[in-house]
């Protein structure tokens, strides 16, 4: 195991796992703190004189069979084994692929043999989906605990099958695997409604999704055509869609007519399939081939990076084709060795066309956008713009094209305003003789600032009032506040001194000037706070 600096200029550490062993590591993963979990297989020829190192308390410390799989964890500085265990039965066992879950527990997958009788006794758990197999080879999936001391779950999968790739659903932790079913005696547990339910040829690819206990298969489907089709790796995005890579020589391998390469090109082409989460069909990315006139194949892992708008896939392959497609401005665009082996790197950007269903509280509109690079846009509203505002609940759809491929998505929008409206600040005549009713028409549970829980209240005193309205069905809560002012009822007391015939007298309804905002009406139709009467 070797570790380089980020710029590749320095070797931080490099260590043998077993200097005298006959075997090799096939896969590794790095933990958050830099520890390395590595897995592979170890041959029986040196097992007695130079056993592979295991640690005290490990799940399996004794070699058995012709070759044994192993799983080990090396510390971040490469100076010590934190734990190490065999993982084997009485025949040959090979770990091909490894992934770590959120608890840094290794989940490995590979192949085990049944050439040595009695029948294979590779360790599987009681509630496993499959606890035995009947052919010479079988695939296994095994979940170890984080200390390497015990099995969490372990199962066989199919008969005469080989697993090459594994990944986990980012949210649920469910394992997805891909591999190959070889020969007429091969069987896989194909699920009803799967994308492809029939084995076509001697070597066919497959993909499967299991639950976290490895006790049930959620989906299992062939990935094949009339030829040799081998799946090599699988990665899963946040929606549970799987990207599967592999190699095919089938002339009728299913590809989308809109892809850059619309037909099989050489002896072997690399394929990339985009499966939906149910394994019943292809997702938006469809199916694509990459190749030239000779043999091009991948046996390498896919790396997935996503930004929410698109999935970006990175992988590498070996190309024998002098005309393998390269992009302008690439690091190397010329193949100098004819049909010889040439390492090739690829980056593929898949638009994320899934517009999620949206249910929002306290909003009366939402804006939705097309993915980057979308053309020929048509929304269900009839608009052709890059975005639309939605102001009504309902189902909407979007059709568009990227690189000539057509995509469509349907999404549900639920706008739950639930905004109570107490109206503008208001005033009432007070002194306890009148009241004001405040009410709301939203929600089904209410709480007022005075502690009342009805949909309306009567207000007899000035102040600030608020109501909290809750829609318990749609889990939406909002509030509103109103300021209530009080005008005191005018207290008018008119007094007049005696006066003589022909004189006049002025009466004042507001001698202290405290009712400046009041209106007045006198018996002589005057409308100011004072009125003069004559005799």
C-alpha cells in the first residue's frame, strides 16, 4: 500500500502487507482520518511458512482452502495494522470490490469456489438471502463490523456468478452490485418487472440491489445482448439511480439513438448504462457505447461527483483502437502505438433532469429551472424559457434536449400558503362599551397571544395581538400580528351663562383640546368644535 502527496511529487509512505505472501490486494478505501481498508486474496502455497498477518480477536485468524480472501485496516501513517482478518471457506475466495458505509464498516463482494468437496462453507449469516449455491462458482457479499471482529451480514448471490463492482445508496446504505453470469448453468435472482429478465448468451452482465441486512433482493436484472457482456463497476447517485460500466462485443447492445456513438464500433466497446432506482428500466442517461475499430475495455472503478444539477463520472479504460474518440484540447489526442494498449481517461457529464416534488409552507409561488445546457425547452405551461414561476398547486412537466438527447420529467407542486390575515392595524371606540372581532380562515389549529385557541376572538382593550395558524394535515404553520388602537368616547358637557336678548354665546365641545381627531355636528349644523348661537 502506497500513499503519495497531493501533487504526486512525494511518497508519504509505502508498505508491504505481507512480504513473503503469495497473493495481492485488489481494492481499497480510505477512511475519514486517512486509515486504509484494503482487501484481496492470499494463495495457499505459502500459507504455512508465511501466513498472511491477522490480528487478535479478528473474525477469522486461520487460513483454510486453496486461497483465502482477506480484509485489513492500516493506520493513516502506514506503520501498523489496526486489524486484519481472513474471509474464506474451504475452497478459493477472492474479494473483488470494497465499499465503506457511514460507520466505516467494510462491505466486500467477490467470488468463491466450490471445486473442493464437501460443499463450500464460505461464511454466510443465518438470515442471508442465499445461504448455499450449487455450481462451481458463486458470488458473495459480506458486511464486516468496523473492528473486523464479526460479520454483520453475509450472503451468496446467484449460481456461477461473479461480482465485480459494489456501491451503496447514499441515503439508505443499501448495497448495489454488478457482475457477470457465466454459462448456461448460471442463475441470478431476477426480480419481476426487471429491465431485462432473460439470459441471452454465455456471458451476460447483471446488476442487483439488496437491503442492508442482505436478506432481500430489491431488484436484480440482466444487462445483456447477443454477445459477451461483462459489467465491471457500479456507482449510485443520491436518487438511487445506478451507473453501470462494462464491456461488450454484442452488435445489438441497446444504445440511445441520440448518443454520440450510435452503433457498436469494434471488437469490444465500453458501455455505460443508467438504471432507474427500481431496476425496471433506464433512467435519463440511457445507454451509451464508447469505442473504436479494435478492442476497448474497462476494468476500473467509476468515480461519481454531483453538484445537484448534474452527475459527473470519471473512469479509465484500456484502448487498442487508433480511432478511439478523443476531445479537442485533451492532454493527448494521438495514439502512437497503433492497436497496442493505451491507457485512456474519460469524464462524462450527465444532466440531472429530476425536478423533485415540492411542498412548501408560507409561499404563494416557486421558481423552477432547467438543467444547464438544456435546449428545445417546453414546460407544461407552454413556456419555453429557462425557468418558470408556479403559483398554483398541481402536476407539471418539462421536456428538453441535451446534446441531441430528449429528456422529460414530471413533478408535483404543493403550495400551502396558510398565511393568516388579520388585516391592517385598526382602531375602535373603547371605554369597555364596544368590542372588535379578530378572525382567521386558514389552518385548523390556532393559538392567540391571549391564550385562546378558537378561530376568532373579541378584543375590548388596545394592544398588539398575534395569531399562530397551523395546518396539521400539511404540517404548515404561519402567523400574523395586528396593532389595535383605542379612541376614548368623547365626554361633552356644554355650559352657558345667562345672556340678554340680542346677544350671542359661543359653546365649546372640546375646551381642553383632547379630541383633535373628532368630528362634530351641532344643532345649527356647525361642524367645528365650537358653535355660536344668537338670540
